[in-house]
C-alpha cells in the first residue's frame, strides 16, 4: 500500500509499505477521503514525531475485521475519531477531553491507503456513516465537533452575539445546535 510520510512541510515522501492484516480485535479500513487539519502543518508540534503519516479526518470503508470484532463488517462506511479520551483523568473529569493526559492509542495517519484501527477506537471512536453523508463530508465531522465544543465552552446561546473569525465550520455548527452567533464582517471595503 502507499503512504505519505511527512518529514517536514517541505519534505513529504510517498512510500510503499506492506498492507497490515488485522489482529483479533482490530479492523482494517480503506481510506476514501482524508482532510488536512491545521495541526498537520504546524511544524514545531509535529517535528518531534517525524517521520509520520499525517491526517486524522477520514472517511473510510471497512475492508477486514478481526475475529472478535462484531460492531462492523467489511463494506461498512465509517468515520473513526483520531483518539478516545480516558474519561478518568483530571482533564476528562472537567470536560476537557481533547487535553486527556492518558491517551495511549491514536488513529494511525489517514494519508495512507489503509489504516489498522485499534480495539479502543473500534469500541469508542468508530461510527457508521449514514447513507446521506459522503466520504468527503465525513472529513468535517471532527472539525465540526471542535466548533460545537467551543460554542458550548463559550456558552454561546441562541441569539447571542460576539466577534470571531468566519470559520467554514461555524455556520454548519449553528444549524446543528440551533445556537447562532452574529459574526462581524471584517472584510475591507474600498
């Protein structure tokens, strides 16, 4: 299978590696679509782990499942979260799941033809895609979840106003939650 190894923002190399086979509690997915996150291009954050396979906003098809996996079957269309919080540490207990200090397993990078999904993500971070959601649309699930979380933390309520960037995810999040924030138009007028 092909993978894209990131060494830095100016050095990304395609490589051919063996396609992994799932163990009894794993599943193999074929990546159909993968988004690029802002964190994928922040070198100071990624360089200590380079080389690595980037990409964690994916839409995929299940190709094979281990003998113990009952939740999914080959042919299922799925979204898999990049990580699952422990729900026990200080951060999780205070509702700050992205800062979980006990995360052991992460989704291997999506810039690969196939990904081997570990048991914890199968159980608590993998979801069937509804038929009306395309693979490309599924790459917005994780970013949209971040926006919804930010709106909750900011206590954005229906009809509240405030300033902020015109993020591509804000409008869909507003439609989903029913919370609307009036965003100023910062474009310069000549």
